[in-house]
């Protein structure tokens, strides 16, 4: 990051959502990197950009494909890399052919000249990288959006090298680690294929159980299953779906209809309030032991610093006890015991990461197969080896597909959601401290729309979607353009943003389209449910 | 940058002033109004926007000139236009004495209160102004926060205005659509009274008579044209021999020009006396590009006004010299950093630049030879420290004028981090003759080590104050004679040689030859050519206290020895002067010496390193503060 | 560069900075030392166990060399040299303990100690003693300025000194938010907070040095309060402050109540519970309660920095109640 030449920060407001990572980005910028920020909002991150590309919400694939076509037609594609390391280029080339600069401008709203310049800068750079966050993945085309960006990296050879690559910035401190450990519906620990009989067999022998050769359900599929009576019992650990998931009323109905809802939590969250059984847990990041994996695949130790309060129990203890009471006693392993078992079942992945080494090296980036391995600074270097290591990287044909719900006469605004610097997710943790930056929730809208609606910062507005309605204070934000409004999910107790959002789900990832739904905004007769403390920022 | 702007909006007046300097905003994102459709989907900024940072000081000066102070809204608009964080801009605005960050009257009369003016009546003048017209700004009792009538002129005390040949001196500034800046000499209480009552300041053309007493002397080189040739017309300059050196330099080529300068043994005239040829050669050889030239016209050393005379009365020569220097050192851009207190010089240099551009002596294709070089004037804003060669970089880059630690030296890492040659005005003024006559011929004047002629600024109690040009090696006594000696039959008490950063010499040292080698051997310095003469009637204690106050005021505040040392030095001197020395005068002098040594050894730049010099000479050479022991003996 | 003409890109796998730096030989206090080119004199000295005191230096910040405490003597240099910023040169002869060096260090310490409240500056008493400092010899300390007076000082103008007292920067503490306080009576103007808030790390530029000379001070624009400023409460200024002028509110309040006791504190490194960057959080715990969070300077990810959530967002784990929120006025607030 600090030694790259071109950065595409795409669908990410890392300045607020990943502040310390943004320090590294700014070091890169100060070292000479050219920064492009693709975001419908001109965010704090975009303020640092050499070029802010304010694409229409949900036009990411169109923008990527337009750049790709331009790179190909300008002769800037990395032909050698494409030939040695990729497959499917011809189909890809054909698929982007219709995305001329003019066509791209019509879909994205970004002037053709700006798209062309960015495409050339990316392709010509010695080193370039694309980093993204939920602006890419909280769409019903989430996976296709990601593939579109990967295509750009493959097209230009910006992958598998220092200072290059396609980098998702993880939004939570262990969302990566959860996947590493197999807490995803379609993989075993170490991202091993559950459908592969040999792999499955290894785990079955080790664990003494039979594993079903099929993928589990993702969150959206679970909700669907609950609604259809196919799933009647749910064990929620450290998640607050009652407030964090799209179309909140629907989620609440689903959770309330369960036969058995068990919630393991550090607080009595909204979800916990709906539970049949609540298991008060330690806040493991400082009241327990273990590891987390950060955005750069670095496995890091977390350590017990203080005792959990009251009856809250260590999370491993809770899991072990539940297992025991379900008839499977594996004693009370320590976090290190569990980790060492993981190292055994995924040796190619984490074999070299003993607790001692994690401690000594301040974390290790996977893969780290043995104790002499320093960890991996970046992935996919194999694509540059001669002969190429492993299979070819596939181009993916993806097409522009606008958000499911588009503004119309009845719901003329697009509501998009995101994070603010000082708060986090549903505010369960960040509600615990006061700061001058805590302004409470607001509906952010452009000065033009504010004028048209006759509202000023602090005035109450009613926001209504096809699914729900709420009242919130307005906040005029110059960084929004007319027709677009913005909210966060940080204050669900005061402003239930997710009653508005749509659960249009990406079929491949199960992610809902938090980034776009159609709403109506009106001056509210009544006062807002909460006063708004924020001063207007120019 | 994700800067947070103040909520206050700029006034129309402020917006107009800034747009006149920077042009209209290009988008809603750099201070323009919303509504352009392109702005909603793309904006350009980043590095390109941040690289306009160097325009910060000119922008703040534009607000000051138009409105008379820098308001929250005005500051915010500048920040929006230039991508500068407001706190950063505030730090810059509060650094410079001539920028006001609290409401200030449109018209302010800055009355010089410094040593040269004090030697001839400034204290009586300021006392009279204070009793007749009220206290000066800033009003300290409430930290400057007062409600005031901005239409009612006010006055302030000022450090040396560089008009020591026409004391007492003042500078009038008036903000508005046609701002006024005028330097006035021989100021009387009557004039100040009328200025404060709103009368128009008298016109002045800086008539040369007073300043070049040697005018017409055929031996003059640097001053040959000053006062004799119309400084506003290029044709007059050319008729008097100007312009030939530039043509000759282009024929010779950079290496030959530098070889001649090396052979001339010319050394810098700003105070540090570094060999000019070596500096040029070092810059020329630097592989990093671009190279920059800076003409240091920020002469602010109390008692110094020689550069003002050259800038005001021979401006074409300064510009021609810069063009030669730029050509020789591989620069395409030069800056002339001019102290704010010289409005007439600003006008004359500006005029010279435009006439010489029209004549093809500057610009894209100088004299048709494919050489590119042009000059931009940057003005100081009331900060002595900006004459320091690295503080000048910071100031041009739009920052606080805080000197940099050296090394790296400017020849490698100067303005904008690029190789930079910084030369004083007088140093450059020697160049045309060296180019035309050759370095060897130049070196025949003066002594073996100190070649050429030098300008000296005679002020204080002399019969004919002004700038004098003499060959290096002339004695101090001969120079004093040239200026008519001490008038009114009074006895010479002391001479401050080299400025506030120089040293006092005694009446028995008039045999001192004015060369670098002789002054160094005597433990003094030529500095910037100040020869400030004090007769027996002058209160030298007061002069020393004023010098101490000057350094305290002008310290940039960056390093501890200077920031606090100048305070402690002034306090100790005041204790002695006030008769309340802690532990006796000798103990106080020992303490001052300890502070002074730490300032000299430990400060970042020349200001702190010399802040003790004049005080030390007053103690050790003049024995101005008799201790009990000395009194006994 | 056109990628087709850039064979160097192929398989490039190392950081650019990794190229080995040639060694430079110099003499420090008569000992011959060999260090990589670009090492500072300070670095070379510390490498061989020579202690040089510093105040404005920090390994994670660009050296500003303003405190002038780390000065050393270098043969051939007219004045002393700041060891924190000066790179070594071949053949350099450095002297770290000469009378000149000790004199300047002593005066720097005395000038600071006489004008600034150093009562919460770690290690300062030992230094003052080592150099035989008597800051009181400049006279009794002047009374503290009223609030706002130093913020309103005008460049280039000062009142004549009071011969009875020694000027100081004493002034009331600025307490304008719940997260941290600014006690500029303790500020030695080391510039670290400005560098950390600015180009070295945070790039928020909420503060800058304003004014000049002895009236130079750290200030927001127009000296507005922090809530009215650009401050984002990352506290990265606090992390680098060498004198305790900047202090988290929890520590400030506990010190005021007399309950702050570092001897009873433990520090444990864990990982921040928020976003996926993986910042190491050092939790300072006293009597079973977290009282402060910081991050190690040597950490590759944070370089000692955190954001508002990391530095202040830990309070939710303090005694929590069943309503799902941290109790009001918890242990350290």
C-alpha cells in the first residue's frame, strides 16, 4: 500500500471505517501514489483523491467493464500475463465490448474522459491495487461486483506482486478469521472444500462424526428457511440480526416465530431480548484468549486483560458445555488447544503458526505452512512463476445489473447506508462512550434536496420505503448529490434504519442490498424521535 | 484532504479579493457554488490541489490588503480554495506581524521604534503619539480582543523599517479596493496626527539624494546608476549600459559564467559571506530538477537598507542579475522574496519585470537564445526570520517561516525540496560587472580575501546617513569620515557594526579594516553592512534592551534555546537596568553569558545563534554594565 | 510506463526499501562504529549504548529537532548538532559528553523547567539532576495567564518583562470534551502532536503551531474548542505527548482524584474489537478496570496510532448492565 503507484479505493470510506489502514494509504499517497475513489458519495476518503469518481449507485460493473474495454482498445492490457496466467479472456473481451466510454458515462454518470484517464493510469502503473469494502458487496450483485474488479487486476497483471492486488477491507476484527476457521456455510477450516470426499473424510475421521456433503445456509437463506418453517431453532453468537439485517420488520417476525432462539452475547441486545435462552458471555477480545485474523490475513493473538463481569462465561466454556450437554464431551480445551487442532487440520494454511510464533512475530499472515515460514505478504505470486504454479486465474463475464429497487415517482430518493467514524455497526459497543462526534442518527441529504423539501439540519423528516417508515433528524451534507440520501445503522434503538432497507439478496453470497433502496422523504409534522446534536459541516 | 471548514461564509469583498488572486473556483469542491452538473459525478483534487499550498501567504496577504484583517470566513474560503486545513492556515496567519487575525482598523500607521530611529528621536515621537493619539495596538490588557471602530486609524510600533537614512520612519497600510502601502521618512508628530485623522499619506518617490550621498562619483560600481538613471524605464537602463551582461552571459554559457564568479572570489553580502561561485557550481551540478533561484530581498536586519536602494533605484540591474544567475545555475524559475515594508521597491521591481519580459530579457526565449527563465515576486509579511535562507523556503511554500536544520543544505534540498540557490540582492548586483569584466578584474578591487566593493548602511548619529559604496579594506574610520562623521561636535560613543546580529565596536577601533578577515580577527562581523553610529547622548542601555526585545519578538519560537533564551536574556537585562539584579550585576552577566552560549551553540538558525552577539559585545567590548568589582577597580 | 515494456514487474515480490544500505564508519567518543548509511547520530549512539536524552524525538515521527536536548559536538561543525536528525557521515567524529554539550543540554532543561510545568514529564527529574539544573535561578515563576490570553498574542509584540518574575506558559487547562484534555501550561512545544495529527500519521491537521517566539502555541483554527475543530479524537497526539500536556480524560480525572497509580497498573496487548485492520491495543488496567488504551510504537500496523474507537471505545466492557449499555459514569469517567 505504501509503495504502490495507483490506488483504486472502490466503494469504501476507509477514512472513517478503517482509519488506521487509511494512514497507510496516505503514506502511499505521500510517497507518490495516485488515488482514485469510486463512491457515489464524495466521502472523507474521496476528499483525498486525485480523482473522485462519483458513480451512480450500483453501476460498479458498468464502470469496471468500461475501463476494461478502454484498456483493451488502448493496447494497455498485459498480454503476457493474460496468456501465462489467465483463462477466459476472449469471452471476457467480447463481454465488455459494448461498454464504450459513452455507454459507461450514460450508466455511471462519470464523464467519459475521467473514466478513460483512470483506466489508463491503472493499466500503465508499475504497481496498482484495488481496495474495496461494502460499497461493492452490499448489493444484490455483490459477487459479480467483486469479480468485475478482479477482472481489472487480471487484465493489467496487477496481482500476485508487491504493491498490487485486489484487497477487500474487512469490516470486523475477525470476519476473516471466522472464515478461516470454517464458520462459513460452504467450507471447512482453512477454506477446505466440504464437497471433496477425501477432505471430508479426513475431518470425519479426526472429529469422529459424519459430515453431510452439502453447503450450509447463509444468513439470508436461514431467514428464508425460518419463514418457511424449515428452520425452527437458531443459535446466535455475537450477532445482532434483529437490528443489523435488512428489512428489520421481516427479521423480527422471523426470529419471533422460532421454536428455540439461543443468543450468546455480551449485552442484552435487541436480538437477545427475543431469545428463549440468553447465554451471557465474556467479551473475548479482552476477557478471553484466542486469535483473530485481520484484513491482511494476519493471525493475531487476543489476550485476557480483565475478568468478565458477573456470570458472564468464557465463550469456549459455553461452547464446550453446550456440546457436553448435547452428548459430546470434549472437555474444556483452551483457546490454544483449539488453535493447535486447527493447525493440524489445515497444515498448509496455518501449520507454522504456533502461539509462540504469533507472539514473537506480532502476528503472521497466512498461508504459513511450517515453523520456518515467515508468512505470506501477498497471495497469487504463483501466477508469475515459470512454469505457472497451479491453475489459471479465470476471467469472469459479468454484466451491469442496476439495483433492484430504483427511484420512481412515489419513492423518488435512493437511500444508501454506511458507517461513521466514531460508531460501529448497531452501536452495541460504541454506545458505551461519549464523544463530541456522537451526533446520533440522521438522514443525510443534499443541499438541493434540503432546499426543495424546505428542511434544514436538525429538522425532523419522515423517511418511508415500501417496507417501513421512520422519523429522523435531517442533516444537510454537501457530499451528497440530489436524489441520494444516506443513513447508518449505528443507532437502531433510536432510528430503525433497517425498517427501510431491502432484503434483495445476492444469490451467490447472501448479502442484502443495503446500499440501495427507494425511499420517500417528507418534512415530518412531529419532532424527531431524538434530537440531533451535530453541527452542519461544510 | 478531508478538511473541516469554519462555518462562517466569506464576505463578497473577501471572495473577490481571493478570486482576483487565484481566479474563480473551478468546481463546487474548491469553494465554488454548486449546480454544475459535472461536480456531482467527478472532482479533481488530491496532489494537484495540495500543490497550490504555496499560494497561501499571497492569499492571506490579499485578504489583509482588501479587508485589513483575516476573518474566519475569509480564512475558510482561502482554505477551501487551496486545500489547506484551517488550523494550518491559522498557524501561518498568526506567524506574520503584518497579518491581523483580530479585527484591525483599515488604516494602520506602523511607527518605527527600533535602534536607528531611537538614536534620533523615535522615543520622543512615539511618546508624543501615545499621549496625543492614544495607546498603540495591540492592546495587551485583554489579549488584543477589543471592539474597535475599523474606520478609525490606529498606530502600532514596528521593528526597523529599513529607512534608517530618513528617521524616524513609518509605514502606512490601508486596506481597501485600492489598498495603500507607503513608507514615510522623517516622520513628525504632525504627520502622524494627520494620518491618524484620515489624511492621505504624502506621495514619495524615494528620492535618491538622501540615500546615495556619493551620487555621481565615477568610482561607484553598484551604485553607479542609483539616483542618476530613471529606475522606471528599461531604455534608460540600457542607455546607461544595462542589459549587456545578460547577453554576454548567454554567449559565455553557464560554465564560463560560474568560472568567472568563482575567480572573482565574490562572497555573499547578506551576512554569511559564503563564496557565491561555489554555491552556484553546487546547484548547477545537482541532478534533481527543477532548480530554483531565490533573490533574498527580505533585508530586515535592523539598520540595513542597502538592498532597498538597489531595488528601488536600480531595479533592472537586480532583475538582470537574477536572470544571469538563473541561467548559470540551471533554473527556470526565480523568486524575489521582498520584505513587506518596501512597497516602492515592489512597484519598481514589478515594473522592471514586465518591461524586461516585453523586451525578451525574461520569459520563454531569452534574447532569442532558447533560454527560459522568469521571476515571481513574493512578499514577506512582517517576519525578520524569513530573511534566513531556509525560512525563506518555508515562507514561499506557504508555511510559517521556521528555519530548517542544515544539512541538508539548500543547494541540495531547498525550495520545494529542490536544489536552490539563494543570493542576497547586493551579492547579485555584483554579477553583471563580473560577467562583463571578468572575475580576475573584479578581484583586483578590495583585498586578496575580500574582493570588490561593499555597500554600507550608515545611520544613527552621522552627518550624512545613507548607503555608501567603498572597496573592501576601507577602514571604519574612513567610512565614518565619508559620511561626515559625528555631527554637532559630539563624541562618538559606539558603533553597531553588522546589525542587531552584529556587534558594538568602540571609538578606539576605527582603524578596523572592513574585510571579512579583519573583522573576524577582531571578533566582530560585517554582517549586512550596518554601520550604526551612536554619539554620547544616546542611551546605549536602551539600545541593548531594544535589541534584546527585537530578538524575543522575532524568534520563530521553534527551538528551545532561542524561544526561551531570548526571553530570559531580555529579563536579565531588564533586571540589571531596573537595578534589581539577582545576586548582583556580575551574576546576572554570567547568567546572560550562559544563556547566550547555549543560544549560539544550540539554536537551529542564525537568529538564535547571534541573538547574544550584540549584547555580548556591549558587555565585553563596551563594558556597558559595570559590575561591582569593575567599579572598584 | 507501458506494462509490456516492464519486465521488472514480473514476479516482483519484495518491498522497494529492502535494498541493503552500505555501512558508514564514524567515531563516537573515540570508539569506531559502523552503521548503515542513513542512520542518525542518535541511532548510532543508542546502538552502542550511549544514552542521549531527547524530548521532541520519537522513532515513529519525522525528527523536528526543536528541543535541542540531544545536541552533540561534531568535529568541523561550528555549532552543536542535533543527533536525532543528523545522519552519520563517513569519518565523522562525534562527542556526546563534552562541556559544550553538557552546557547546552543543561540550559535547555533549565529554560524549559523554568517556563513549563514538567510535573508529569516522565524521567525529567533525573535529567534535571544529572545536568545540575537550577531553573529557579531565572527568578520566581510569573503568575499564570488568564484563559485565552496566550491564544490571542499578536506576533512581534510583547509587553516589557516584569523584572521580578520569570515568564512562563502557565495557563488554565483546556477541558472541552469528555475524551481528553489539553494542559498547555505543560507544553514544551515539541511539535510531536502537530506531526502526529498532521502529515506523519493522522493527516487531520486539527492543530498547528500558531503565533511565534515565546508566544508560539499549539492551537486549533481561531483557537476554537476541540468540538468546534477538525479533531476526530483519535488521541494520536496524546500518544506522542512527552509531558502529559495532552491526557486522556480518564487519566486526568483519576489524577485529580488522586487515584491514578501506575505502580498498580498492568499493560496487556490484545487486538481492537472493531474493524478488520487488526490494531494492537495495549490495555492499561488498574484494580481490574481498564483505565486507558494505547498501542505500541513498534507495531507495524498502528505505529502507535489508534482511531477514536480503538482509543476510547473500550468502555463498553466496563461493568455493564442488563440494558445493554455501559453504566453512566463508569469507573474511570
